[in-house]
């Protein structure tokens, strides 16, 4: 269904936060919660789902947290949306066999086309694109302030 659920929004924000604020250490979920205000119970569920589907990598230990599984230019918003959508249990009204002929043959196909158009657009937007937008609007990256380039 063409709608933005809280879980989907939280997942996109979490992946973007990890990409934008990462440094040499993994990003801890408590830092994401602090920066984004995502409730911890939702965040942990979203992060574990993204790990299981290969978008993120979980790092164990006292300095553990999360990293991107691939370069941020290789992860699209569409991929994150699909991962969350596949785990959500709500039924899609487009799959319902009931309805009028107008609904079945005109309205639902239109809605399906719109969903496909949106997903094509989301597949064209990478996490790197969102990081560029965040930088452009002046959001400071905490990860960059912690980088040490000395040898």
C-alpha cells in the first residue's frame, strides 16, 4: 500500500543516521535514539530487520553498534522501504479480491501503477544522496568531528 508507516520512516532515518554520523566506530542505537528521537523498542526491531536483510551489519561488544553492510551509494531508499514493507503484517487492500468492477479494473490498477512509480523513484535515491542533502541543509555530522587523520 502506498503509505509511509512509522516503522518505514524510522528505518529510513536509522539507516541515514548510521551513514551520516558514522566514524571508525559503529553507531550505537542509543546515539540514534538521542539524535532522531526514535523510541528504542521500534529502533531495535528496525535495526535487527535491516541486519537480517543485509542492509546493516551488527557489531557486538562494548563498542558495538551498527554499520552499513555496503557503501552508502549502493543502498537505496527503495531497498529499505521493501525490507520494512515485507515484515509488516498489515494486508494490502490491493490484494483483496472483493470490490466493484470499477474498483477492480480501474482504481486498483491505477493505485498499483502509482506505487510502482514511487518505488522506481525511491530506488533512484541512495542513502548517499540523503547524506548529501543533510550536509547541504547544514546538519552537522557527529562522525566527522570524531575522525582522526593522524598517522
